[in-house]
């Protein structure tokens, strides 16, 4: 195994080091919405096999509004939203018609970056203040989205032909709260603040709808090998798609790993499943890997 690093060191190392396949976990450099596509794009140019989704799927997946727009065209239910691209647009109040409370978040981030316990807005004044702060701090558009007051659910997927659902996991706050947000603060202290329920104890119809939506979005974006999707289940019992992460974390604290362990997988089994799915796409790798 060879560690290739990131940025310029990655460019140097990948040309000098003979590799059969790259296990890609690189999120890219900078604040570009296509940053997760940087490493796969280089690997494709050099003709080097790699795990995970291609540059196009990764670039689209990091763009939350674009992903939601595409998913909606395929019949996937998602909360109402709008995008604020500049401080000038704030005066136009493009969120008119959306139902409060609204959650305010960066349009091109993952891992709950920019999503805090204070991200909910109950009035136009709050929307403007919070959106202005994100525009200044993150230098990217802001997504203003209807907040679905209900269960937070995340779905893990592995494989290609066909992709399969590893698990559907419900995130449950340990302390009652009026509006639970699976925020950056919560994720940093998840051991003390939440419980993970997998398999999720939800109605069979809701579970089926979440699985159908997950498969639709995975295929619509052309995702490969593994992915994770986030949903909220509203008081009406209907599932609402929030976003997809085509390059989910694989650390011990990551949701995909947690749910895999809860349904009986080993960590090594999960990693091998991702690698095997990728190798299956590259005939030249057959027989060259242990």
C-alpha cells in the first residue's frame, strides 16, 4: 500500500508510484464546488483505476441545490428550497412562499460544515442575518430550505450491479429538543448526544420509500461503489430527501461505518466490499489484487 497524499504531493506521487488501483478518500483542495472531482479527474487522465464515483457524480453531489433539482425531476420528494447567491439577492427575499422554520446552510459543503445548532430561522430577518454570515464566511451561495420536523435518517449503499442498501439508520437525540438538527456540534460529540438505531424502527412503507428514493438518486447521479444519503421523515410519515454524499467518510466515527457495524458487517468487510465493487469495473485489475 502506498499513501499518495493530496494536492501537489499527490500529483508527484501518483506519477512516480506504480499502483494497481487507488482507494480514493480525497475531498480535494480549495472551496470549489467541484473539489471532490479533482483526484478522480487526474486518475482518469492518467488511466489509473480508482474506487468510488466519477468526477461528474462527485461534482454534482457536492452541489446540494443541483442535486435536489435533479432528484425532484425523477419523482424524489425533497423539501422546498431556494438559493441565495449574493447579498443583493437577500433584499429580494427569494424564500417567500417557503414554510418556516427554514434551515440555512452552505450550498457546496458536506459533513455538516456550516450547519450549526443555530442554523434554523423563524423569520425573514433571521434568514437574512444567517444567510449573510454564510455568504461572508464560506464565499459560496446559501441554500435556504424548509426544515422537516421529524426523524433524521441516513442510508448507506454499496455496490453497482445492482447497488444495495447496507442499512437505514435513524439518528435519535438523547435529550428532547424542539427542533433536532444533526449539526456539526452534535457530530463532534455524537457519543454523548445521540443514539443510532439501525435498522431504523420506522413503518414498513416509510422504509420502502426511503430505499426507493435512495436507489433512484444513486442511479440518477451515476454513483459507484458506495454512497450515503440523508433524509428527514416528516410528521406526515413521508420521507424527504436532503442530500447525497458520493464520497462518504470511512473513519470509525462515520455514519456509514456505524450503520455497517450495527447490521453485522466488520470494518474490513465494508472496505473490501467497496474495493471489490470498484475492481469489478476494471477487467485489468482481475487477478492482480489479493
